[in-house]
């Protein structure tokens, strides 16, 4: 026996997975906390203002002040969201910032102007693709080293020339941080995708279970109520004709159908709970309750089938017997249950009607339900008129399932 946990209301319609809004920018990764970056940026600018000399509003001091402002602007621009700055614009901005940093090293007599070059090349590795980032970093290292090596400015005696070359090294740190950011983003996207797939799978399972319940409700209500309605209509017609004996007969049949409906309701409960029912005994009881006796033939070695297979075969037999009673009243019915080595086959045949059938066409849901049930079990079903043999002119339904 297999227990099926009831599905709660919250599980029936799981909320869609929340994803980051478009344009929200990359997710921060370790080492890229915005607050830390702001502190570092403002710290570099503050240290530059306090140490870089000359710094005034005349002569070389004015040039140093302008270059310091340009370097500070380039450094502050690191906080601009990536979706607002294209790669081409970022290359231009970082390239001009690196040129301004090299010029600041050349013009100033002392200070920490070289820090701007270090931070800008590091951000080039983080913001740009690898190739343009390496090109900018290489150009920055060569320019800074060249300015100091060839003594092109008044500050060359303060900083050794090889320090200028090392200004290209931070690009590697930027590239590593960028790769880490992309890896974290890809992992988060994969997790979100897996969650969405799990929710979709759960929603599909709920819809499948709803379809199964709908088929069971159709089997119980549509079949039972249709038979009861037929008997009550017949009773009304017989009352007008004054045939009380046949009225009692129709009334008794209606009562019998009500009792059968209760049995069907119990079967439905068993089906929803996945309880296992004995196939042959249940099929025999169903056939007898439909008014037919000694019409079941069983061949092969009888064995227990899984609960879903038993329930679906019983529902298919019920549908076939109800259709036979509706469309071929009075016709002889035969049911065969064959157990083979690798499959089980259920066949229901009925001969042509011996009295008038009730008007009205079926909904077509019965045959659809049969096909759905057999498809769930991996089997096949066929239904159609009999064109030869003793049942010629009747109808035949055959379902074959593996196992």
C-alpha cells in the first residue's frame, strides 16, 4: 500500500520564483562590497589631496589640481552600473583616466599619484573584457615606467621606475574578481533555473492529479446519474400509462443504481487513496451489479496487479459496461480478462441492442478517459464496432497494459 500525501492549497499553485529585475546589475561578490569600494575610492582621493604637490591655482600647481580632479572623476566613475556604461565607453573612460594618472605622476613633485594608476588598471580588469583590459594595463605600466625611467617629470626621483611597471599588475586582480563574479552569477542563475524547473514539475504533478480525480468523478457521477435518470424518466412515462407493475420495476432499478453509486463512490475513494483491490473479485461484482451474470471469462494465471493498474482496468470496464447499457440495451455482454506473461488484457464485447436505445449522444469523455488511463500505464486501448462473428453489429473495447 502506498500512501499519497494530500496536496495543500499553497502547493497547488506555487508562486513563481523571484528573479532579479532586469537592469539590476551584477550581484556583488566577496571583495566587491560597494561600501568597501566607496571607502577605498574616497580614501585614495583624500590621500592624493593631502600628499600630491604642488597643488594650488597657479602654474604647475594648477595643472596638478586639474589632473587630480580628472583622476578623481575617473576613479569615482568606477561605481557607475555596468548596464549604464557600454564596453566601448568604458574603454575610452578608463583609457583617458590612465593617461591622466600617468600625466599626474609626471607633473607632480611628490605624493601618491601612482595609486590612481593602480586602481584604474585594477578596475579595467574587473569592468572590461580580458583583451582590452590587458592592453590598457600594459600601456599604463609602460607609460608609468617610461615616465619615471626617462625622468620626464619633476617627480621621477621620488618613485623608482620599476614601480611604474607594476601599475599593470592590479589588472590580474580585477580579472580574477570579474571571473569570480561571473561564476557566482552563473551559479545563482543555475539555482534559480533549477527552482523554476522544480516548481513547474510540481505544478504538472498537481494538474495530472486533478485530471485523474476528474476522470474518477466523471466515472461515478456521469454513469450512475445517467442510469438513475433513465429509470426515473421511464417511471414517469409508465405512471402516465398506468402500468404500475413496470413503475415498481423501474423504481427498483433506480434504487439498485443508487446502491451501485455508493459502491462506485467507495471505489473512487480507494482509487484516490491508492488502496489495492482484488481485480477479479471487484470486476465480478461490478459486472453483476450491472445486471449481467456469468459473463466473465478469466484466462492465464491470475496475479495481483499494482493498485493503479487494477483501478484503471476497473474504470475501463465500468465505462464499457455503461456504454453498452446506454447504446445497446438488452444486448448480450461478454467480458474477458487475460493474464499473459508480460501483459494483462481486458476485453468487453456487447451484441446489438434488443430494445430501443435512449436518445442522445454521449459526451465523448468516456473514451478519452480510457485512453488517458491506459496511456498512464504504458498500454494500448482500442474501441470500435464488431464487423464479423457472433457479436457482429455490436461493440468491442480492448485494453492491454504491461505487467
